[in-house]
C-alpha cells in the first residue's frame, strides 16, 4: 500500500484512480495495461528483466474528470533512495504480474496473499494508515495533525511539493492533470516554506 501511495503521489492521482472507494465513479481504477516503461524511448514489456532500469514510466488515464480521455503522464527515473517513480511502479507491476490470475485488466490496487485470497486496497484502509503514520510522527514534526489528512492529500501534497520546488504553474497543471488553476486551492500558504525569501 505504501508503494501504491508513493506511485500515486508522483502522478497526482485522485483516490479513485488507484483505490476502491465508495460511491459510483465513471473513472476506472488503473490497470496493468495503463502502465508503460521505456528504455531509450523503446517500450519494454512488463516481463523484461531490465524493467527496473527503465528511463521513464508513462501512465495513461483512460477516463477521468471533465471527460478528458487517454491523458498520458510520464515521469523520469530519479536517484532518490525512496522517491523514485520508475522503480516504485516497476515494483508494483512486478508484484501484479507475479499473480497467476494476472492479466492486462488487473487493477493496481490488487493484492493476492500466498493462500490465494484476493484483497483490493481501499481508500478507507489507506486513510487509516496515513493517519497512523502522521500520529507517530506527530504534529510538531509535520506541521499538521491527523484530522487534516484526507485521500485528497496526494493531490494537494504533490501540488505543494512542485510549487516549493519552483516548478512552473503550467507544468504543475499538466502533470497534475488540472484543467484550470483549481490546483491553487491545494497550495497551503500556512506552510512556512511558502513565504521564504518574500519578505
């Protein structure tokens, strides 16, 4: 679930794009068929032995909010020890294709135990784990409390991270698949880094 959360973070995913949530959605949860890897601009199969050495990972969002179809977002490999979009998605894909029942329609939130029991990760499960982690770290370290965490935290978190990293507004909009400046609501001006250097 942690890998899925990190993978979702890089692609500013809406919770219902990678988790089972309550209520009806026209957007489908991403499946294996939506994830592609490239080495030197060549598409490599999920079974390729050097998949973890891919240069980029691309995810196709078939149906999403505002009726935008087949929107592709690509991320490049990084050298960060934990936050590596290509390696994280490689681990997720390798886990999924290891299941006997795996096929291109297998959703990214699928987990199959050794005894064959199938589990589909849900928004409720992830939210519990996020709140538990935040509680362990504490509000003094994080700058926020558990009651300020929600499943939208992925999208608001990546918007804030990109903003603080100096990523241009139009790039934030494109990578986050925001069709307007609505992402500005995700920017938390109470974060002290927000106003660094302005005074």
